[in-house]
C-alpha cells in the first residue's frame, strides 16, 4: 500500500504525489512490449453525479485523481464486473463493456460486438477480454 509506506510530510504533497504516481503508472504501461495486455483492477465507488444519479467509478484516493487525473481516462478500455440476479441461475457474474450511463465503462467501438449480449455484457472471463483486445488491434 503506497499510502501506508510513504512518509510525506504535508497532506497536500502526499495526495499530489499519489496522483503523480498513478499517472506515471499508466504511462509506464504504454512503454511495455506490444504483445502485453495490461489489466489494472480496482475496487469501485458509487458517487452521485450533478443530477443526483448514482455513478460507478474506480475507487481512488484524493480529489486530484478523481477530478484532475481521472483514472479511467488514462486507459483505452474500462470494464466493470457486475453480479446479476437471474431467476434461473441465481447470481451470474458478467463484465459490462458498453457504457450504461451510470458508470465510467468504455471500450473502443465494435471491440466486443461479436461476444457482447444486448445489455452490453460479456462473460466474466479475462482470457476472453485479453483475446478480444488482441484481435481488435491486429
């Protein structure tokens, strides 16, 4: 845990440094080999937008990351894992790959069209995500 292992004297400096390190991490992933697919997993946080509607986003520390850096904006694709209650199978876990207006989910247009259902979901399978990303950029 970066926050627990660093000893920055001033609170503002600490959160500025966290924001900088987050931005730096995203830039470092772009310098890696072309055959790698980088997956960054986070917890989510639900906040209210300007209209009072709930909005799901990556959970971060500090206003700098949320307001200025915007973690999701540093990546080409953002997917969300959801637990869906079904009458026949109980709870089913899926990945949301098409923005539903209540989250920061985003993927390039057409990337998941072959495997996505009408609700914008795909199977909760990181290998499927990886292979789809690789095939999209071929």
